[in-house]
DNA sequence: CTGTTAGCGCCTTCAA
DNA sequence: TTGAAGGCGCTAACAG
C-alpha cells in the first residue's frame, strides 16, 4: 500500500516471489507487454505490487537499458529570474514525458561549467541543455564534434560555427524593433548600455545589431546624427556603478537638450543604470530608458520600463523539445518544434551541418519610460 | 585523453584489461585505497585512465552502494524568482560535495508534487528538499513517519507537528518588525494583503502574526483604532484584480484622511496591488506600501518599495546543509548549521521529536514607499 | 503464456 | 600487493 512499509524497498524479485512467477514476467507487466499474459497473473501481479508498495528502480533500469530518462542542464547563473523561467519551460516538457532534470549552476565560471558538464555526463544523462557562461566555446565545440557525444542543445546562446542545435531570441530583429520604436518616439540619440561581452553570444549579437542599425540609418555610431535620423553609441562598462554613472552623465550632458534613450542589454544592466542615475525620473521626457527585460519586472519598475521580453518559458519549452527530438524522439527536431511553435512565431533562423538555430521572438512591451 | 574518442564509453573492465590487472585493483585505485598498491601499477592505471578517457559510471556505482550522490528538490513554483535564489543556495552547498541536484516543479499543484516526490525517490535520490505547494500535509506526514524514509527537509514551509527538519523565515519576528516600522512612520491603519492561504504555512503564519500584533496593541482587527495606536485588518483575495481593486478602494476610502499602509504578503500580491491601484503614486504620503519581497526587485519598483527580504540564497544553503547532515554527514544538523549560521542570525526556533525548525532572519529594507 | 540465462558497470567479501 | 567470484535490480534474447 504505502511505500516503505517494510524494512527496505522491495525489489522486482520480491514481487516475483510473492506472486510466484519469474522476474521476467514482472518486467513484462511493468512495460505493458501483457499481450500474451493471462489475465489472472496480471491481476495477481497488480495486487502484489500494490501490496508491497513496489516501485521500479530507475537507476537499475538505466544501467541496463543505457537510457536513464534524465537530462542535465547547466545554467550560467541560476540566481537570475530569467533562468528560473527557462527552467519552468523545460520542466513542462520533461514532466509530460516523465524525465528527470539534473540542474547545475555554473555561477558564471567557465571552469565550473566544464566540471558540471562532466559531472552530468557521469550521472549518465541522456542529453544536455547548456546555457553557457561564455568562454567555453572551444570546449563545447570539441565535445560536440567528438566521438559520439550525448545530444546537446544550447539555450539563449550559441557558438559559431554551430555544432549543435541552439535556441535563442531573435536578437537582431528584436533590437531593430526597439530602435524603431525609440526613433518613432522622437528620441534623437540612443545609448546601448552593456557589460563587456566576455564570450556571451547574446551580448555581442545585440551590440552588433545596434551598430548595424545605426550605420544603416545614415547615423554615425558614437557620433552625432547629421540628418535628423537616430544617432547612437554603445557604452560598455564593467559593472562599476561609479564608472557607469560618470559615463552616463557625460553622454547625456553631451547631447544638450536632445532627447536621449538608454537601452540596457538586460535586466542586470537596467538595474545598474537605475542605480547609477536615480534622477532619471527627474528628467522624464528628455531621457528615456528601455531594455531587454522580463515584462513582469519592467512593468512595475520605476515609472514602468519599455522592454523586450524574451519569453523565457517558451524558450525553455522549445529547448526541451529540441533535445528530446535528438535523444528519444529520433525524429526531426525541426518538424517537432515548428509544428506547435509556428503559432508562437518560432522560426529556424540558421542551419549548419544539420544543426538548427531556433529563434523565439521577443515581445515589445511599451511603458511610460519611452512615452513622455 | 578526451572522452568519447572511442566508439563507446570505456568501462572499468576496459581499463583493467588495458593495464593488465583486475577490476578490483582499478576500483581500489579510484577510491584512493592505494595503501597497498605498487607505485608502478598505480602509475600505469593512471595513464590508462587518461588514455581511455575513462570516467566511472555513477549510476552503476549507486546501484551497488545504495547511495546515489543525488538529492531531489520539489519547488512549488519554479518560475518564481524567489525559487531560483533558493536553488542557487542549494547548489552552492551541493557543488562543494559533488552531489547532483534533481529539480522538479510542482506548478502549484499538490497532485503533481506528490508525483514528483515519487519520481525523485524512484530515481534513488539520497534525500529530498520540499518546498511544498500546500495541501499535502497528510501525505508528507505519512511519508516522514513511514517505514524508513529517505531524509526530507522542508523549505520555506513546515507542517505541524513537525515531522522533519524545516528551514523557514522568522516570519513572526519579521512581521512585527515591519509593523513597528509602519507604526513608527505614523501610519494609523495597516492592511495586510494576501491571497487565500490554501495550506501554505508561510501565509497563515504571517497573517496570524499581524492579527496578534494588532490585538496586542490595543487596536481592534478589522476595526478602527480608538486610542491612537495602529489599527489594521487582513484582506484576503483570490487573485481577481478587479475584486482586489474594489476592496482596496473601499478600505482606503473608509479611512478618510488617515494614513494607510498596504502590506503585501509576497511579491505576487505586491504586483497585484500595483496592478489594482496604479494611482498609489498619486497619493504618496497618505498611502504607503510594503511587502515581503526581494530587495533587488522592491528597490527599483515604483518609487522604491520598503520590503522584508527573506535571503533566499541563505535559506537554500541552510536547507542543503540540513539535508546533508541527515544523509551523509551522519552528524548533528544543529551543530553543522549553527556553527556557520550563527553569524547570519540563523536560529533553531522550535524542535519536536528530534526535528528542528531553522529560522533565517528576513532583512528590512526601507525605501520611499513608507517614507513620505 | 512463462521461465532461463546472461549480463549492464561497479563494489565487496574472501582468498591468495 | 592483487584476484576471483558473487551480486545490486533490472532487461533482453532465447527457449520452451
């Protein structure tokens, strides 16, 4: 009835003994292979299992079948709310398939990340989801191109050339959408604020998108606009608030009475900006702010911050589907994902050597911070 | 050199064959039992392992040794940023001991939680950390008092009577501290805003703390203060924003010109309040707000919200320590935790039948929302 | 319809 | 200082 009623967990042998059949029969019962099983033994097995509170040992199962029904995920910084949303999405898919999730936090340290991946593989996971901290491209590439690696899918990151499936935000399009919005709201200058991208693909991609946009609109990067279009620049800092404050003040001051919009690369940078310039509120109208950030947070921050929400739950669901297609599905990841994902706007944005890049669209939410 | 260079993962037998010794010797080498081993074989084993890229299969190890070096955690709602912070803390401790973490999300559903716990046990975890969704008290109690259960520790929750170790916030003291602050700032009425506590211990505990405080200060709960002290009431809602809006308006209106402070039970409720009354900003000075909430969020929300931060990372570290003390440490959980935890203000707040309740202090952060 | 036999990769006596 | 043998709990042929 209830597990643990005895001294120790009963094993399949115990059940077999109780019923008076062999372990094989029990095994077959468990796997639903009762095509050729007498209804009587079936019933007796059923009650015996209930009686003893027997539950199969997944570990032992995995030892034999070489599939553990576990997948591993390494998260660059699990303390980040963004991470937990992605985990939520991953869980949704895994729960449906009764697959366990092994979670590791890399604490933003490439060495820890490598150790985590090794440890997960030692635990015999069937596949890996990697939200890399950056700086491990060589290692990851070597892994993916090595012998016969367990499937890996990258999350909110990718390496070039692609050596495995990846799930990311449509960073380029999203950035353009935000810049268009900023321009439309009459700002004349945009400052893309980002921490230095130590190998984090998302940061560099967004930065490049900004630079290309500005170049394409006849505005000079880090220079003044000379034709009434949107000018802009990229501000890279290292996490020092004082440094950031001084540089922001300089940038804003330089623009005189022109309307400037600060565009933060992520929530972390957005917080840094708010910390550095609490007086932003005082200059409403002249200084706007926006960011890649979770709508749930941005909406209630300060006066309400215009943001690009990356839909992390959807990203998690997508990455889990992509991985499962490689591990057990056997089928085409592309079909599996696009079928349901199309409605959400998920597309294959690139492919290389059979590896796909799935892009999940970011959603623009407009709030007061760019509307005065 | 690198793993996977061959067709398949090499096993201990392969290494043994390569070196020309028995598996036993390899096993001993791996466990550091080279007390009686010739330096030569030791060296040869070492190189063979490197050469083949051999790594022990934790799954197979666990099958025999009955310790899997995995612990499981079920989280009520992993999408909550609070959850991810707790996971961070848990990871910090587990990583140090090379223990893997199996994570399940219960999605606020008691049935899923039960299924998750069963699944984790099937995966042979050595112990469980449970952040219960509530409504599973009977099940959890039965588990803990059953045969010989794997150790369980509850996180940010507890059941009465205590049937296992628990780690929670010092909800009572924290609530009192906040109410003292509210009173000191000259508010005359406080409204504790909470969703209905469907078996979630933290919610009911806080609510009780509020009621007791108000009763103890000569003020009547849900009534007007008649002696200049702090009066107050508890507002329980069900997640409907319109309902909440109407009731908040009524409550605030009733107070006339009196200064009212809304005290939200958690971030979720705080967001609901902000959604229901965006005009709070317009009444700064007369209407204050505060909440149990993450400082990183509260600080930048609206004008800056006074909050009680639960230090979730520290809670995570504490719960992991408590569990490890039961699983492998063999030692006293109390000593293990209090030794380092004392500096952080962690105390044993209750004990029952050998089970301990560890309380992690919440920290009061004062911001503009209660200061005008 | 059901049982026998051999392992999966590792650990653990017991012998040598 | 090292092996051989048996078994953890389960699966997978191959026989009946």
